[in-house]
């Protein structure tokens, strides 16, 4: 019998037959597939389908595969990411920013609180306790975040020094990465040199080339920011700091993503991440391009951008992560670290599980016994993941989706058990691309 997770995609007379939970496709002519479905014997093809659990002796095989994935999610204690939000304050007022607490122009108060060294130290100690109880095989990473984290330079230095001591002592994994996410405005020679000396990577935020970036990314007093970002990039490159561009996909660049990749290559950058705008944030730019039209353009653009980046030797993170999981045969249980995979320490010491908003705070570093594993609020999100969600059971892209962004769904006043429709569109498109790209890369062998 055929697995109930058997899915097919057809193109140019060829059919890709694959298991939705473990998409390792078998390619054949459509005529051969029709014969197999009609009961005609095709020994070599049937043997291949059997080996990949597409033809199974009974439904128990499907149940076992499904349960194996679910048990791995439930039983594993996963922790790999720490966000130290050094301040919510920022010297930029980017129109599309997804952290509304920072923006006085939107009617909410600006929070100028700076994280203290004591709070940073307590947050790092909490992270160490979680990592030491974790079975995660993911790379351990600490992100100095904001607002603009360089507004709190003393605590950034304190945190980096403490973390490096813990790495050297073996209390954190030796390959733990330290990353600063910054708008670049406060980077000078001394700070770039400090990043280089302490092996701190930088995620430099930008919205594209000058004419595109300066449409949305402004200083508090409305000045353009592109030239300052380019000065920061030059200083970081001068000191050999590993720098990735974190590129917000505004309506101004949505249809130009391959061009943006070629531009970054000309800058000498070999790592980029495209960040589409979602949730409530898109309402601040929607007059430029209706949301649904934007989402369709972005999905196509991301795939084309990945192909361009691959050809130029640039790592593109957004699609690149999906590609890596597909190649490794990994079921992407969650696309977001918020499901027990990350801690977010706010400037006041509150602990969150999502860095997008204060409303996800669920504890305090003052509580020395706090553990995020199996926290009820996190569990609510976990139960909405595709592997559990009945709305996802027939989706061919269930193995690579990981839901999308819970925050974006909640911001639109929807139940997280509903689907992130923009991410559904994206996941299905990436699956289609990967299936047929694999066929092309293998020379079209059947």
C-alpha cells in the first residue's frame, strides 16, 4: 500500500514522488507512475519506493515515523540562542521596525533603560544552565540586541568578556558564536578592532542600496542613514570582522532581490539574510504595495536571490537554512527559535521567549530556578506547529515549514493555531524549487 504521506509534483512529463515527512524524492516518467498506480509491476522503481517508505506493508510504518518526529520534539531539551537586549532605545526610527515598543511616533512610550552588568551576568548564567541541560546539536549563539545595542557599550563589553571566559573554561561550547546586531551608526575604529580581537561577528542592518535604504531607514531626526552604514561596513572589513548584511525586504526592493545580491557581492560581502516584513509592521508600508501582492513577489524573489547568491559564492540565510535541512534530511520542526530554543533577556531582567515584543516575557533573572523548558506559554505555540496541527496534515511542505512567525500571526489578532499564510506560500514554493533543483543537479537521472 502507498504511504498516506506520499505526495507528488509533476513537471515536463516527470513526476517527483516523495514522503512528506522525509522528502527524498523518486523521479520517474509520468507514464511509469500511472502504471504503478494501476498495479503494473515496475520492480526497480517499486524497490526504490519501498526503501523510502512510500510503499509500506501497513499503516503502522507511517505512525512510527510520525511518532518518532513528535517524540524528538517533546523529549528533547533544546537551547542554543541567547538574546541580550541591551536596550530598547534606538537612535534610528525605521518605519518598518517590528518592535513597536521603541517607537514614539506610533504612540507608545520609548524605553531608555540600559541593561546593567548585573542583569547581563544573571542572564548569561541562566543561559549556561539551560545549555548544560540541553541536548541541542545546533550551534550555540549569543546575540547582543536592541534597540541599538551599541548605545550600551559598557555592558556589551562586560557580556562579551564574561562569555569568552565561559567558552575558554568549557562551560559553554567552544564553537559558541557572539554576534552584535547593529545599525552601524556607532561603529568606529576602536569598536571594530574590539569586535575583531574578541571574535565577535556583526549583523549589519540595511534596506538595500542608497535610494532604497533611505526611504525607510532614518535617524530620529529624519536624516538619511545609508552613508553611515557604508562607513561602518568599511571599518568592519578593514579590521577583518565577519560581517553579514541583515537586509529588510521593504516594498522598494521586493522585486529586486537578485540585484541586491549582486550589489552585496560587489561590496565584498559573502553572507546575507533577507528579512521580509510581516504582522502589524507591514501596515506602516502597505500603501506602497498591497500585502498579498508583496508576499507573492517576495517568495519568488527569495528563491531567485538564493540561486544568484549560490552562483556567486554568497551564503543567503533565509532559503539557505531550508536547503541545508532538505539536503540533510532534517525535519524542520520549528522555523523559529522561540519554541524552547532561545532565551530573551530584556533590559530590566525580564525573560522572554520571542524578541519581537515584551508581551512574550514569562519570568525574571531574579528567579534562580527559572527554566523555560516545557513552560505552558511556550507549549501553546509548540502545539500549533505543523507536526501537530491538523490544518497541516496534508501539506506537501510539512517537513520544511516549521510554521513561520507566531508573532506575525498574533499581531494580526489571529489564533496561533491558524496558519501563517504568507509562510505557507513560501514553504510550498521553496519545496517545489528544491525538488526540481535536485532533479536538475543530479542530471535528470530517473
